[in-house]
RNA sequence: GCCCAGGUGGCGGAAUCGGCAGACGCGGAGGUCUCAAACACCUCUGACCGCAAGGUCGUGCGGGUUCGAGUCCCGCCCUGGGCACCA
């Protein structure tokens, strides 16, 4: 096709001042330059504020990826901008800016792919993002933007790490305290040292070890998620349910490795309880509760020869129903209880045909190890297990119970061991059936099954009921209900010294080190004895050294036995340092792990308050002003935080944890970082594949006869994410070029409620352009660009509509319902089009002001052409006059037997009788010959006439 | 399996202290302007019946409450998301 044959619009046919994409582009560039030059959106670093109050408004900051933005990315940014502009016009001091989350794996991987240094690609990506975002006309304070990769920023990330490192959790006080106070407490004898000796008896190394063991940031050899494909270990939160990395989808292996951990579990209860005080979506709260996974139960010790097996159970009431025990296969206790040969009394089916218990255990462990994480978690997999040859003693009955290993018991939860009650636990029931273990009911089922004989039961009985078969020498539960039995047995266990009530969590401590290059270095060095030392704050920042080769040592993604090797170990000049940490210059080795991507985002909201502060990470006065609690019970925090739901348990849990540590240490006055959270939906798109399964450009696909065609070829349609590889990506730049940023903003806001995902439809964008065009045409001459408004009063109908629109738009904006607010503005403007003639100034001005949050450039331009010289950014948002809302007549729909039959119009002050009479008169044809049983008049609403039967 | 959302025209969506279902926009049909068009303008546009006036049906399905139900209650179905051998 010859493109030069395309018709070009003749210039003289289109009025020169018609609001087109081209004109919009010119207006937008001009106003953006003016806002920048005048510092319109710069917020002073002072804490005085007018009567409108303050509002700290935030978006989840972007990760500047190499592929740039598509139209879905700025959805939330536009929404917060509209809301912020509205609040500003309501006299509120609004803090709104945007930074960049620029450390992390993807930036590093992108750098490796393109062969350039991560700093270079990161900076280029940030510039690209800035350019794309600035075209949208967002009213950010440009002086408060940060990037987590800035030395001036990560200096404070390291500083906060030091605060956490130099703290311990005082369980008695329920808060973190400086580690020096722990040393003081040990020294004063207020706290017992780990081995009971007095503090002064301990060597310096022993004292240091005792403190290190309690720090909130600590090193420990723990089972970690080793991902050879990424060359690093990962946090639990970064591993998917089928045991692969969230990034890159590589296999993840469990390995014991020494790593940096954050003691987030100390905060489990507070992280859980404080959710109640947050204005967050219920789904996010539910996900966090689920992830923390608090469960109340009891720890019970079962003697087994030389050792004791401690189990965690939520059903201590079923203690008399224990018929066997299970330990996780990898549990260290297993090797200590396995006897040399099979004792008498066991069932051959428990032994898997092995000659000795040791062989049985080894074979079972080998089977488990050979299984992939996916297989292990597969649904409906039959329960397996093998006897260890050992017996333990039920502390309530004195009975011996066989001890098994089975992979349905997880080493990482509770104590890694369970008491099996097959009658009342489905998993135990399944293994009991598989190995023909006894099943002893101790809770009388109320559902018709046999209460004492489980041989015909189809499944475990997990409901409530009366305890039976539960009387021992020192305690009896018979006759009690489950809840009561739990209480009684727990009291008995405590007095008998065999167990106690406890709480466990699914939440694990946060694995905080990564074997990657592109992250914050730890402010930690090791002495020649291998002991860790924190650097003093005066030595911060510890800057990331330049490296020629920043790649992780590549390992086979499937080789779980490979070793992580941080790239920073290669920076030998950087690693080996001589420092004076208070006892003269000595040689040290730097920590070569880096922090995970989440570190910077754990506290960036605080840095927005003053990114230039070189004395502190945040000024306490600014923090109190912008984030402090507003009333008793208020946790404080950012007033509105908008972002996607994908960070429900990662970023949002980690940042709450860091914030609480800072709160405990007195560094911030708010105990939560984000008071209100709003999850925006996603913009999705259709993608099309041809018969080979290859994606074709979505823009060029047409619909014909209910099918989709790419040229002459039929294509298949799918729906989902927008992405370059799917060939369905639309960039904000091309939308700005074709329609202007204001049209794009308006379109994205009118697509639907902010929290709902919706499909992108480029064809529909023109509707928003038409709206702006019509507003433009109603107020200006399309040929001359002169305002056509008149300084005359509006007619009563127009005035009433204006004021009802103001009321509605304010209400919708307050609740972030931008789509319906826009619909109201369109209705008002359509009314002005319909009545024709010049628009009165007293209608034009409020219309422009109400439009301003959505389409700020067009509104500014109209405002100036209406004769104003200053920006409208701080003009008061229109306020409705209640007196102008009153109509003189009211229209009632009239129903007869529930069906709409007529409408009547009566004076607005008509009494109920008059309305009733008018309504009946309007439906005589329907009522004729029938009895009117009842007439319901709902004032201002409706009239309902009820006829008799027949 | 458990938890949380949500099912309304051809499409995105309005309307929930129960009160005219389908605001607003896209798409579609017809028309205006134009040599022709367009990101212009006007009219119509839930389905069915009817020349029309008008009527009947209609908010996932089945019941119920009510003068009146998209909205409340009971029982299902489906879709999306989260969690999932957590003792």
C-alpha cells in the first residue's frame, strides 16, 4: 500500500482552533513548562497549613524496566493526580511525588542482557520513565523525587539497617530496644544469659555472641530458598506455591546456608493486630493474616527413650486419641531415636520391607529428596510414611505410640513433629488407613456415624462434640465439649509439666541477603576471626564498587547442589579494608551479599518528606506533620497509598515491619506507614495469535462476522496483560501524540471504577477527545480561539443542573469515583450544547474548574482564555448553592400493581393527597372496574396503586 | 477444599438506607456537511410483537419477603483473585 496516497486533511477545512490532538500537544507542553517554571506544585518544607488540612498522597513507585511504560502503568498515577489536584483546589496542602525503585534483579538482568552496567541502564530507564510520566501533566513535587539507587538515599537504607541490627526485641515490653540496653540488662542480672552464667564470666566473644543471638538483624544457618537460575537465595515471599522463583520461574531448592535474617516474627502479633486499625482493602488484610498464619494451640512433650519429642497441636483435647506420631523426614531428632533393629510388636506394613529402621528411614528420605517441590505439593497425593522403629509415650495415658516419619509433616512449621489423631484429623486419618494404624475416636460425632468404632468412617470427624474415651489416671475429659476440654487438658499439662499453651505462626523470619550485585551493600565488615561488626553511621554510605563483571556466577538452574557466589567477592580492593572501629586500624573483610530489592521500598515514603536532609533520614517534625496520628487510636501513616494488589504480602508486610521498628526506637511517631491503601485495577488487553500460535499486532486485527481477522487470516483472541511480546502494548506516548495527555487521562479515568480491571480499547479513546472538543467549542470560537461566553445569568434549568452537578462531582471525587464524576460533567456540557447560544460565564467558570483535575492543561488554557492570568491549580473548587437546587415541580412515576403505567408532574410543595389524586387521575384506564385496595405515596419518589384481586 | 471479590445491552460500565434498570462512553444504524472523507454535527439504538399508539419480557439460576427487588433473605451455578498436607 502506498502511504503517500492516503488523503491528507485539507487545512482550511478544519478550524484552526479546534481542540485536536495536535493543539492539545501544544497546550500541554506550554502549561507543563509554566508549572515547572513557577514551581506550581512545589510543597514548602514547613509544617504550617491552612484550614484545609494536609494530605500525604502516594503511589507505589515504579520499577523502571527497560521496556518503558504502557498505558496501564500510569492508571494509578493519573488517579492520584486527579484526587490531589481536587484536594489542592479544596485548600488542602497536598504532598505528592514519585520516585524510583531501581535496585534489584530485573535491572541487573536487563543490564546483563544488554551488556551495559546496571547503573547506566537504570539511569537511562529512569530518564525514560520521567519523560513518559511528565507528558501526562502530573502535579508531582519535582524536588522530592528519589531513586533507591542514589547514594544519598541508600546511605539511609543502610543507616536503618544499622538501627535494626543494633536492636533486640524485648518480649516483656512488647517492643524493640537498643542492643546496648540488652547488654546492660545482662550485666545487671535482670536477664539470664543464654547458658545461665553471669555476664562478667563470659568472654568478649561469648558476650558478643549472646547479643548477636538477639539482634533483629542476624546471621544464621537456616534452610533457605536457593535459586541457581538466578544465582541467589530468595525470601519465602518470592517463591511461588509450586516451588519456583517468582522472577524468572526457575526451580528453587531448600538448602542450609548462613544468611542475614530479619526477625520479623517478633512482630507477628503486632503486624496482625494492627491490621484492624488500617483502612485497607479486606482482601489485602486477609492475605496478610493468612501469611502471618497465627494459630493457637499447645506444645506437648512425648518422652521417647533418651529424648523428648515435642509436638505442636491445635487440638490438645484429642490427646487420648493419639495412636501414632509423625516427625518430618529431615528433622534432626530422627537419627537420635532410630533403633538398630525392628522391635517386636510392630506391623510389617509400617516398615516398607526394610531390614532395619535405619534402612527404612534412609530409603524414605531418598524418595522424598528425589521428588520435586511440585510433586510434593501435588493435590490428592496418597499419604506415605514409614516407621522409625521407635516408640514414644503418651503423657496422658502412659501408652507407647509408634513414631513415624512422613512428608506430610513439614519441618518448618510448629516443631516439625505432630501427635497423630487419625479419628479427628483428615491427614492423620489418611495415613492411618494407608498403613492400617489404629483409629481411636475421642470426640463423639453428632452426624450419625458410630461414636466409638471408626472402622466404617469415610473420613475424620473434625467437628465439635462430647469427649469420650478420654479418662486417664490424672485427668479426665469425658463429657466435656471440645473448647472446654482444650482448656482443661492444657491446665493439666501445665501442672503436670508435660506441655503448655502456645501460639505458632506460618510467618518465618525474613531472609535478607542476596548474592547479587545490584543492591545496597551491607554496612557490615568481618574481622579476622569471622565476627561481624557494624560500621558506625559516620562511615555511611558504603558505596557499591564498580565491577567489570557484575554477573552472578552462572549455575545450572537445576543444580541444587551448587553454591551461591556473590559478585562482590570479586571486588577484592573493596572487600579487603583497613578500618579503625575504635580499637585502632585493623584488617576487615566487607560483607559481599547485598540487600534484597524490598529494602529501599521499606521506608521511601519517609524520604519523600525531605530527600535533601543530610542530617537525618527524616526530620521528626516533618514526619509528625505529614504522617503522625491524627486522633487517639489512629496508627498514622500516609493518607492514601495507591497501587496494585501484587504487593499485598511482600512490600506491604516488610515496610510495616521496618516502620514498627523505627516507631519502637522513637524515630517516627506513626506506628504504621500507610493508613489507607487502595488497590487499583489493571488495564488489560486482548492479544491475538495466528494458527502457528504466533502473536500478531493487536492494533491491526479486525472483527468480522463474530470472528477476528489479521488480514485474511483468522486469529485467536485471548485476554490478559499488556506486553511487548504479546504485540498488544499501547504506549502513553502514542496516545499523547494522537489525542493529547488530557484525553488519555480522561479516558483512563472514565473507563470504570478505579479498583476494577478493564480492557483497553484504543477506538474508544476518541469519546474523551470529543468531550473536550465540545467543552472547547461551547466556550470558544473554533476559528478565532476567542472566548464566546457572556456575562449574563443562566436560565433556571441550567443553573439547577450546574449546582446539582457540583454536588455530584464533589461527592464522586471524594470517593475516588472518577468515572461517574466525568459522566456528570459530560451531562452538564451536553446540556449546554443542547440549549445552544453563548454560555454564561457563571456556568463556564465552574465547569472549567471542575474539569481541571481531569484535564488540567485544557482547563488551564480555557481558564486563561476566559481572562484569568494565574494558574487555576489553587482556585477554590466550586461549591453548590443549596438554594439553586430547588425545583418548582416534581415528577412521580405511577405504578399499578407494581408496573409503571404513567408519570405525573405536580408542584414541588404538593401534599400527599394532591399527589395521590393526580396519580389516580393519570391511571384511570388501568384502574377502571377494579377496587383500589391501597395507594402508596412515597414523597419525592413514587406512587404505587394496588388493585384488588379479580 | 477454604477465604475474598464479582455475574446488568454487542462492549466498558451507571443505578444498591428497596422506588422510572441500562446514566456516560464505545460500537452499530440512518442522516447533515463534503468531490470524498475525517478525531465534525444531528437522530435512533436492551430483546421480542406491532404500520403505529402501545404491549410483553428482561439485571447468572431456583425459591421467598414486599404495594414494589439488580438491590433484602434462603438454596444453587459460574467467573476472577488469594491460600492450600500449617498439625
